[in-house]
């Protein structure tokens, strides 16, 4: 029998404790493995009644978990960097395996934590750290262990996808869609971690380790959020047969890895373009397995608890982590990438504006595919929409910087990449 302790009774922790108790008999029948939820820990004493209803001992003292010789697996679900980092390290050093959903901590310290676990012969399970209920980690680390991963494109954050989806379906602006997300429980009161792309960044760092054997530093991953996306951008994307998604992109070519997080126009008829609401999806291009697509609920206590419990069972069954030899790679700067771009200028409605803008773009070798002026009744400034042919990011940014200095341009200019994933 393996005895488990859960630390942290937030949304995921509470669901994990309930479902581990609820399905322990099913797990035993299916696997022959007996797992007992032996202890629940939370610094908030009011959760004692929750534990009592489950028939599980409760403590507010983390040391009672970490120093308990009977506990085999510690489940850390408090989140954040500290004390979570210290809890995991102490548990490993005390001879316990660990399960965590802490994507921020793994993104920042995964290299150190996995090295410590390997040196001690212990396991760190982290299936729930990326895309909630989607069985992504095990599929990459085990089923695809003999494959090369050339690229990964993902919608990894349910909050931002819900907001962009509501903007599209309800024809509302960003602020109203954010309010809907908060009212319906898809966004926190302070949703900056999601909106600014940081949550997606954390998950992409973990995928980079799994797919490309490298732990990037945050500064090596270009990250841009969705707060500047307007309803006009969403509507024009629709006219082009696209949806706007906050994408996590990872590509490996030779010794160079390209990692970035940013909004993108995605064809609406492609699988990622069809990911609605708070759902997540990840697309992989691999060899020899070919193209793979994973889709499912990426957040929420109950779905995510399934991944936590999956890790507990894997550890209890004696399954070991596949250690990865880290690679020394170069990280591609966003300025060295190339793509087609959607550009929205806001300009005075007067003759000569288009020709002045086109002249600057031409000087920077930016070729225009199409131009459209969207009229806004009784407005001094009007939006001008341009779609470029494939262009270099550095050249385009230099051109836009020059264009934004023109007296008839109202800053800032909107720039969104078009990605055919």
C-alpha cells in the first residue's frame, strides 16, 4: 500500500482529495495497487471539517507531512514558488516521491528539481502542470520517447481562449469579455498571469524540456499577451477566415530552438482554430509518429485532479521518470523570425496617408498583400488594415516605428502574426 498526503486544499487539491477517496477501489481493481489518502494538510484550519467528512486526518503543520515516515507520496498543490519549492525539495530528501501541478515553479526551477530527484532516486510527477486533464506529459515522455519533435503549437490557457472566444461569438470588446470570464469563474479577479501570457509561458517552458531537452529562461521566450486585442481585430480575423488565439509556439531546427508566446491569426478551419471556450489543445509535428493533436479541458479542479491521480498511480506502480540529457542550443530571437502579418494603423482620414505608409513599408522591403480602410462614422481617425506577404520581424518593427512617428498616425499600431498551424 502507498500512503499519500495532499498539501493545499484549493480547487485542485480539494478535488484531488475527494476523487482519490472516491476512486481508490476502482484503482485497486484495475491495477492491483492499493493507495490510501493518509493525511491532508492546509494552513487554513477551517478545512479540518472537509477532511473529517472524508475520514482523513488533517494538519495545518507541513512538517507533520514531510517528517512522517509513513507517507510515501507528497502531493504539492499550493502553487507559487515558495514555500512550494522548499516543500518539494524536503520531501525528496526525506525519501518521498512528489506529485505537483505547479507549472510556475517547474518552469523556473524544473532543471534543479529534476536533477535533485534523479540524484536521490525519487520521482516528480507533473502531468497536471500542463493542460489540466489532457494526458500530455506521459504521451510525450513515454509514447513519443523514440520520436523527434519538430514543432509544437498550443492553446495552453483556458482563460484567454474563453475571452477571445466570447469576443468573437458575442461581438464584445476585451474588457466586457474579461468581465464575463470572471463572472463565470474562468478568470481570477487579478487575471494578469493569464492575460499577459505568463501562464502560457510557464507551460511552454515545460514543453520545451519535454520536446527539445532544454530548460529556457523566461527572457529567452518572447511573450506577448492579449490585452491589446480589439473587437475590430477579431472581426477582421473573421473576414479572413481566421480566429485569434494566444499561441505557444516551439520549433527546433538543428541547434536552434524558436520559443514564443503571442496572439496569432489562425485559420478557423484548422483544429487549433476550432478550440472554443476554456478548452486547451496542442498540435505536434513529429517523426516518425507524424502529426498529433491533443484536445481537452485544460483547467478546473475535477478535470485536473484526474492528471494528479494518474501521477500518483504511476508512481505507486513503480514507473520511473525518463531522464533527459539537456541540450546546449541557441534560442532564436523573435526579430529573426518571418511571417505574414496583420497590421492595423489608426490614421487621420485624409489624402496621402496610404501612400506615405506604403512608401515606408517598401523601403524596409515589406510587401503588402491587401489594404482595407474601415470607416468609423464621425471619427477623426480611421483604422487602416494591411496584410503583408511573408516579412522579417526586425524589418517590420523598424518600419512600424518610423510610421508611428508620422504626424497623421495615432499610436500605437497593432501587429498580429498570421500562423498557419
